[in-house]
């Protein structure tokens, strides 16, 4: 069986137990070497073959994943959670075509790790109940109707992947789209790695403050990093719900 496994954001103990157990059993691991922490490969047995996919094409990855008997345990290790910018759909379709079965083991996304590093909650009552996950167009185009400025018009919490190298333009487009220039914003570099770095500021100040960070970072934007919010109804003594009676 082939397993697509989310490696988590970096720290080796942030892979799931299921993912770790499969790594221990794997005969072959094809890992996304540009972002996956190589320490995760220490879970593998000595005889396990490890291939870094950073220099491989899709065709070469598929050839590697399918080179072994179908009953072998083969792992495709992706950073964070594979459902976010993981390029797994094209791999799954290629495996379907060749008649190979696979399973996906989810992982902790850098989206979650960045919020933890900032000690933040994306969905604050009275601030925003929506998290927009997007990116600036790069080699991969972004559909016109998802332009940064049109998404910014919602004023929701936003997490931008793959965009820190264009931070100047990103912040300008966010402001042009409707966020106030003093909206809280942050760059989280290599969340959960030993060299993790947090840069906090506003949409106006962030490009200068985080100018030294060129890759492997998330850009987070929104009032959820500010001081104002409403307390939750769920834990409010004056509200009843399925599991608790309100105080009289
Ligand atoms: N599937 C991954 C994202 C892969 S795209 C996930 O769920 O996290 C690669 C981008 O993810 C990077 O350019 C960066 O924006 C972000 N990223 C990955 N690991 C990160 C980390 N540890 N800290 C901050 N951002 C990270």
C-alpha cells in the first residue's frame, strides 16, 4: 500500500502517531526534501530506502512509488498536511490510472503551527468567523476572482502561503483590497523548527520588519491578532446548550 503522509510543520514529534508507525514499517520513503525535516527519517528502519523528491519530476515520483510489489509499505511524505498545496491530486490520479491503491494520513499544517506559535485563534467572536487560506500568484497562477485584493474585501482572518518573498506587493494589495493599513499582520518563519522566528507588525510595517525572511514562512493578517473580541457563547454562564444549563 502507498501512504501519503502529512509530516507536520517541522518538529519531528508533530507527525501523527499513525504517520510515525507507517514510517517505522516503510520499505521506501519518497519525501519532499525541500520542506520535510530530515529528522523525521530517523523513524525509518535502517534498511528503508529514502528518496528526496526535490529534484524529481512527477513521472519519476510515480515510477518510484510503483516500483515495488503492491503489498510493500511505501510512504510519500509531504510537509504539513498534504491537502494544502501538496500537489497530491496529480499523484493520486496517476496511481489510479496504474491500478495502485493508496491512503492519506493527515498532518498538522503550518497553518496550525503558525497560530500556535503566535498563541492566536483565527476565529474570534466579534472579529471574524472566517479563515481565508490563499497565496499570491507565482509559477502557479491564481484564478482572477481569487485575487488578493478581492479576498481582502472580506476583512476576514487570512493565511497566505508561498508568498513571503513578495511581501511588499502582498501587503499593498491587501490594503488596496480593503484592510486598514494598521491591521495586525505577522510573518511566521519555520514554525516549530529550532530556528523558528516570529515577526509581528501591521500591514504597513511588516514588509520592512520581515524583509530578511525570504521563504518557508506564512503571512497572517487580521484583527484576530489584535486586542478586541467578544467572549464565546459556548462558555458564557448565561447561555444554555446541549451539555450545560444556563445560570439562573
Ligand atoms: N502542505 C503544507 C504547505 C506546503 S506549501 C502545509 O500544510 O503546511 C509550502 C509553504 O508552506 C511554504 O512556502 C510556507 O508558506 C508554508 N510552510 C511550510 N512549512 C512551514 C513552517 N514550518 N512555518 C511556516 N510556514 C511554512
